[in-house]
């Protein structure tokens, strides 16, 4: 299993209610752990176990109204970093 530390900038994240909504919905996804969710910067940091789990997280965030604007994925095994912009 490949653990990936992921950093994302989210659209529309500016309230405590939004933060709670994200936590509630993402906690349903197995193989992922939220490390930090910052309202001031609109960012989330989390671990995912697989690329498939990452896709689930991206889909869920989009469905609940917090699409990812910028994504950085760091493979813990070899510390390579991958970035993509939406």
C-alpha cells in the first residue's frame, strides 16, 4: 500500500459550517485520514492509501460544493511530489 500525503486548495471553504460538512462527508471514506483543514487558507491536508481513494475524495468534495482548485500529492515512499491544477 502506498500512503500519499495530499495537499489541496478548495473552492468555497470559508466557514465553520463548510469545514464541518467536509469532515462529516470525508470521514465516510475508508483509507483516508484528514490531517488539517484550514478555513483561513481554504486548504486541506490528508493521507490517502490509494489513487482510487484519492479519486473518491475528489468526487465527494466536488459533490458537496468544495471542488479542488489546486492539488499536490506526495508519495511517502519516495518523497516525490506531483501537482495538478484544475
